[in-house]
């Protein structure tokens, strides 16, 4: 990705007091694997694999 293709996505973003390197965000999604509202290892593994397979958020 580059700034010419996505000029409004690539600049630094802000969410309240937190800054982000760009404005690309992966929202929370429900996979129905939580136990009592806690994150479980299978969810961590899923998002880790996704980050490796789709480093720019493109699925």
C-alpha cells in the first residue's frame, strides 16, 4: 500500500489519546470461542496467523 493509492488511510491516526501508525483497523469480531468473556489461546492463534498471512489487513 502507498499514500497515493489510499491517501486518507495511510497517515497517522488517533483514537482518543492513542496514536496509530495509520488508519487501518481490524475491528473486534466474535468467533464464539471465548470462555466467560476471556480471550482464549485459539483466538490468539487465529489473530496471530491472520497477521502473518495478511500483514496489511487485506483478506
